[in-house]
RNA sequence: CCGCCCUUAGCUCAGACUGGUAGAGCAGUCGACUGUAGAUCGACUUGUCCCCCGUUCAAAUCGGGGAGGGCGGACCA
């Protein structure tokens, strides 16, 4: 595979790359390393799943991939995870992420897993954190984390340490590429600005689009109807899709289309399969698509109606998450221990 | 260490001065209308009024104590 192909693979289906020329240079030189961090807070959902698909692209492009389970960040962000639950939630996240990577068509064994508290308490790291804290203004740290850290009328100091630590993580993991959702942009721009003064080098940032929620607007972790959970059974998935915001012919804010584009089609393409839509004879009979572009074209023209698309989308999404769902059901203690209030 | 303010529905808050066991907006649920959803109408649901003790026939409301949160002052050899 030549450099251009590797570049295309690594950057397809992304929202932004900062800077493309730097990424090209990295591919010219050899095998760049990439990392993505997940703070083990609430239950994982389909939004997480869509970012996993990219890790398969990275591996196929000959990159080294590290997944960081950022346990301390989970606690630092407004106590989203209580300190006592960090072990259980880290275990649950790691298992779920491995299952998602496998389900997305990549090899989880090829990915290195690291837990934040394993290195973020090292003396060297801590000292650098304090030096950075001395140099960074409160407003700069707030701005960097504003899209990531939970808003509060009484923000804790931890919310300001959060972006600084994420910046040091890039250096500590020796990552050439920082991968994350576009909401991470503010933090990684801070990283590019200051990391070279703290023992690292500015990362190339590959930023994934944030998917719309099923109820219109942004997907909300706290709104159950706006997202598909990994543990939702097939009926629940179909029901959520049936209730989804999905104006005929419109792509804007259309979570149904986005799930198909960023999750379903990449995965079925990996398997060489097609997307089949059942449709009553009165509206023209069944349809089959082998690319998302064709499906979107039909949807925009009005040929493909939401009422026919939704049940098909629900069934395919359910099929994609099925291996993950089964894995979590075989190990019920993972969820029970990570979320004792919900699963006792 | 001292002082002041806040705590009522899932969320944002009103009600407290002048006691009669609670309201609005948003959210949510359900119908109608669209071959989906949304929008729009129509209907509906929701509460240890932070906790304890006291006064009273009666306390979200008054008095005392406590908890949690916020703000300010003081201290700065």
C-alpha cells in the first residue's frame, strides 16, 4: 500500500485533520503511532462504536494503535465516576472496547491498552503537570475543555487539570497522532500549542464527526431515546429507530443516515455484504444497496421513504452490535459492578 | 475562624413576609394529523417542598438544631 492509500484510509470518514501535510510526512517516514482515550464514565453506546471503526482503518494503514482507558479523567470530570468505581468501570470499558473492535472487523489483540492511573501518577508526569499548571491561565484551560468537561455552576479544579493531563498523555504515550471526536478539538489544539515545552511534540489530530442523536440535535448521553445502547436488544433498537427524527429527503441532523454512513456501511463493506430494504409492493417493492452514497441519493430524491428505511436500519444496527451485546451478557458482572445503582 | 445567601417535579424556578399539606415553563407520556419521526394542535402524568426537633387544630411557610452548596471577610510571623 502506498503512502497516498494509507493516508486516505486513515482519514476517510473524519471531520477534520490537523495538519494533513504533517500526517503525510509521518506516513513517508514509517509507521506512525495513534492513540485514543476513553474516560470510563457512563455506559458505552453506539457513538463510541463508530469511533472504533476508525481504529481498524489505522491498523490497516500500518499504524500502531493505543487505546487509553482514562480512569482518572473519569473522576476528574465532575466526579462522573466515583473513585471507588474506577476499577470496575475500567474493566467494563476495556472488555466492551475489545468487543467493539472485533465487531468492527479489526483485531483487538493488535491494539495496546493502557490505563491512565498506570502512568499519570509517575513522578515525572506529575512534575510536568504542575509546571504546566503554573503556566496555564484558568480561562485557557476552561476554553480548552469546554466541549468535553461537564458544565457546572461550581466548576472543580479537576475540570481544569483535565485538559492539561490529556495533553501530557499524548507525550507520555509517545503518540504521533491524537484521535478523538471533534469535541476534543479544543484540548488537542492546546496540546499542539504547549506540548513541545513539556517534553513532547505537537500531535497530528484526526477528529471524528459527532453523530446526531436519534431525537434530533446532538446525541445526549443522558437521553436514552437519543442513542442506541450496546445492551439494547433487537426490539429496543428497532423501536428507538422507529421513533427517530428522520425528515424525508433531509440529511441534516439525521441520526438514522449518519449511523448507516459511519457504522453500518463500513462494517458490512468489510464483510462484502449488502444493505437490503423491505418495501411494500404498493410503494415499489424491495431495494438493495451496496454503497451508502447510493442509499443517500435515493433518500434525498424521495425514492427511499423513512418509514421503509427505519426498520431496515434498526435491524442492521442491531446485527452490528450483536457480538458486543452477547459478550456483555455472558459477563453480567462487568456491568453490575461498574454500575451498581442500575444493575443491582 | 466570622458573616451573608441558597436547597421545592427529570431541568430552570415561583410560592415563604400575611401558616390551611404546592404551582409555571421546559422535558416526558398518550391521542389527532402527516406512509416515519419532527413541527402543530388536544389531553395527561410527575413531588420524602434537604434532614431532625419544636410551636400550632393545621408547617414548604414560624422557631431551634443539623447537612450539603455558594459568596464575602478576617488571618497572612
